[in-house]
C-alpha cells in the first residue's frame, strides 16, 4: 500500500502540526536553522542581527510549544499492561 502525498511531495499536515500562521514545526525549524546560520556568519549589521535574533527567539518558543503539545499527546498514548496510563515522555526514554 502506498501513502498518498500532496502534489508538492510534502507530507500532509495535521491541524496540530501547524501554528496559527500556517507554519508547520518543520518549516519553523528550517527557518530557525537559517537564522542561526546567518547570525553565525557575522555579516549582518546590528539592526538586522537583532531582528534576526528576535525572529529566532520567537521561532524557538513556537517550536518548544509544539514539542510540549506533542509530548502531552504521547503521554495519553502510553500503555502499561492492560491499562492506558499518562506517563511523562522523558520517563519512557530513561527506562529503555
């Protein structure tokens, strides 16, 4: 069975995977990586660097929020024995 994809070749977006402006987690992360690369080059003027830094902070907060939402969803899906229980995501990683 083959998975259907949008014509652009990108995976289908779920409502929870998008920010209010329509940006997915992956798109926000790519933008953040591009900002970091530009800042690391050190070629930006002060005002441009500050604006890029501010955008980066906003993207970082957005990505962190989306990751927290995903962790909460994973907690709901963790099953132990015959019962479904909510367990923090980090504990699952540590027990392996």
